[in-house]
């Protein structure tokens, strides 16, 4: 007989007590599915000095078990599961304190189990709870068997079984659905001092599919068993309890007395009418109470049913996202965003549920790790107006640990050493008259003017005569100076030599043309990067255009005003003030994270030092810094 498997997961809250996770996977490939079946595993680790690194190591541990079990199809499922648990435990035991694993595989109506270092598996059958396996420290045990219809199995950590005593667990497993069981156990798991190390999976073996199981569950809730005591209301007021309650009341009432008089009919005591009236009132009150309880129970179930499916889906997608982050980051982010959207919708509807609140908190805490979303307050770095009154920067550039801020109206440049915040006015109006753009390079500062390019490091000295259009930008890289000629859509290079700079040379390869009239920002790190129309990044290398396509970015890249990278950075940083966001990509286009701050909405430009772990934002009169956390 083929059995359907229904299961529900429960994990505590990560914290000082440790970290736990549940992993579940069904292969898509038919061969793997037929040979390896469905894997469910429970992990837990203690707290160590490594802090957040424990979480990353825990996920790596999950990935390793998954890899070991599904990577080898030659061994039997039972032997491969046991060996995979042992190998994973042996590899990570030294770096993850108190690592424990409990795993099960469901294949062809058989169940194969293995546990290590404290993990346990129990079965609930015919009202009895029995242990299948219980592992000790640095020990791997395994077992196999065939479940029966109606059986329930629990995989759990040592902390779970120590906090959830047998009677409580049996009472929870009596429920028809695993989800109901875990809902009953969740408050105890989350309130325990060991909550971080508590995790379990409740598995129910049913003959019919899950949909039928839910229908049966609803029927049982509304149909009393003929042999069971009558239940009234959601708190389980039963007829036998009511009988006992009424018996106590009746015993406290005065006994009915009959007076006999000669030649007359028996006459009851007048107080008996009062007793009958009192009994009637009590019965009416009890009936009203039971009706109220019943109405409340129905309302509670209706209320829960309205969102429980969505909440279960959100929980599952969040847990899968956590599991997949190191295996498939793009898919993990998709699942995480779906889960966050569901939770947001439920909260907007005013749903009040402790499980929903707990999931919302997990999602908030996981935004940095999974989405790479960091909501940060920008710190004031340097107030530029302290150095010179009325300063308002419109461009910021960077070279060798120093940021250079250009005030095109006031014709001043201020330099700031990022490591120490040491600042000074580097050049003033006498050197920057008619200045239109700047390009710093290793302590030198070049300025684009109407008739050419000047070195204003010590005093203003023309080094290159103008040989390009009026609309241009300059950049210094590798001691050479590059000119982006907007009007003619050309890039020229002027090579530095002993006698100064060479005449211009077309940088683009023969036959290669570009359209640069809509370029708003550019940087050079060996390749030349161009931001076009605020939403496209174009890359050229050795004079030829090469493909660059951002991937996995959770928001649309639009209305960007600046990009930044250099040869020392591994990231490309995109400034989007309208979104109050700086998006980070690697140089292959893979999404790495984004920073969100109100100050970004005021920014006119940015530079980045991954060595100092700072994004520096120019807002005009001030520089602000945001700490890099994605590295």
C-alpha cells in the first residue's frame, strides 16, 4: 500500500543558545528520485566565539550532507545516508560546537534513518511513543523500517526532546495534521532557554493524499465519535464533566421534603419551586456558555483557516531560502522575497499570530544574509564647510586612499584622507578658473579647462592642449590621461612620458564605434565602464566592447547618476538616489547586495574603499559614510 507523507517543521530562534535548521529535498531528476528518495534532515549547533560565522558554517554543513548523499548513486540509500551523516559530522565536529544531525530518507514505502551526536528519531504508533534511534556524542547510529498508515515519526535534536517531555509530545502527536502538532509545540520551543538548538520534523504517514487528509480533519472536527464523550465548545466541555458539575450543585441544594397531613393531599415545601427555578437558570447559563465557546471555536478555526495555508507556504519558502543560499543564491533570494511578500500581506491585513510575528522577525534579520539588503544610517564623515565657507561639492573622485571633492561654482577642491579624515583645501580659484572636471592620480590633480588639461598640484600648468569637443570628461589611470569626448562619441588616451604627455591616440579599436552622448558617469580600472541613460552599464576592454549583464538584482536599475570601482575593488557600486539605494555587483555582473539609506537620496556622487570598508557619499556640503557589510 502506497503511503502519502505529510510533514511540518519546527525550529527555535537562533541566538546565544545556538542555531538549528531543517533541510528537506526531493530530486527533480527521475534517476535520483528513484534511487535516493526524499531527504529530511535536522541540524543544530551550539554557540561559539565565531558568532554569525556559525550560521554560515551550519549552512555549509547542510550543503555538504546534501552533496554527499545525492552525489553518490552507487551505494544503497541506507548505507549512503549513514555514511553521509558520519562524514559530515566528522568534518565539521571540530569547528561547530555540539553539532548534531538527525536525518531520514523516504523511499519505496521504507524509511531509513541516521543520527549523530545527540540527534534522535521516535515513532508514535497506536497511542505509544517509542525511540527508533538515539545517538550519543561523536556516535552515528542508523535504522530502517516500514511505516504503517496512521504512524507519526519525529526527527529532533537533543534540546527538543529534553524540553518537550513525552506526555506533551504524545498529546501533540494525537492531532490529525503535523502542522497542528508543531503549532502546539511552538510556544514551548520558543520560550525555552535552549530555543536556538531546538528543531524537529513531524511526519505523518497517510493512505490518502494531503488534500483528502485535510478534508478528513475538518470532518472529524465537526463530527463526534459515537463512542466518545460529547464535546461542547473549543475547550472540550464534555457531558460527563457537566454531569459532575451539576451533581455538585444539586448536592448543595436542600433536599426535597414531603409533609403528610391526615385527610389531605401531599403538599411540597414551597422552597422547592425556588430550587427548580435555580436549576433552570444554571442549565440556561451552561447552555449559553457552551454556545459562546462553540461560536468562538468556530470563529477561531475560520480565522486561522483564512491564512494558515499562506503562512505555511511563507515558512517553507523562508526555510528553503536559508538552506539554498550557499547552493543557489539566486533561487534563495527569489524564495526569500516571496516569503517576505506573503508576510507583509498578512500583516497588512491585520493578522495577529505569534508564528507570523516570529517569521517576520526572522525575515527582518535575514535580509542582510540572504538578500544582501542593508538598511543603514549614514554617519557624518566630514563637514566640508568647516574648511571653507560656502563650499558645495558637485563631483567626488578618488586616488590612493584620498577623496577629492570639486566645487565647480566656488572653484575649489578639498582632499580628504579616508583612513584618518585629514582634510585640506587642495586647490583654489586661482588654479581652477574655468575648471570643468577633475582627475586625481597618486597625489597629483589634473583639471579639465576650456583650452586643455592642467596640472594644479603645485601651481596651474597646462600639460595637454585641447584636441577634442567641448562636452568632455577626463579620468587619470596608470599615469595616463583619458578623455571621453561626448559630442564625437570617442575616447582618447594621452600617454605619460619623460617629456610630458603624448598627442592624442584613439583608444577604441579600429572599426569599433560607440554612442557616448548620453553617458553620465565613467570609471577606469583597466576596463572602461560607462553609465548610459541611468540604467545601462557598458564595459570596454582593450578598445573592444565586452558583454556585461547584471544578474540577480532584486530591483530595477534605473535613474542611476554615478558608478564607481577601481583596480583594488572587487565590486561595482551603482548610485541610485531616487531609490535611496547603492547596488553592488561583482565585475561579472552578479548581484552582491544593496545599501538603503535616506542619505543616499541626497547624494551627488560616491567613492568606495573596501580596505576601509566604507562607502563615501557626497551630498554637497558634507561627506557621509556607510559601513560595508556584504564583504
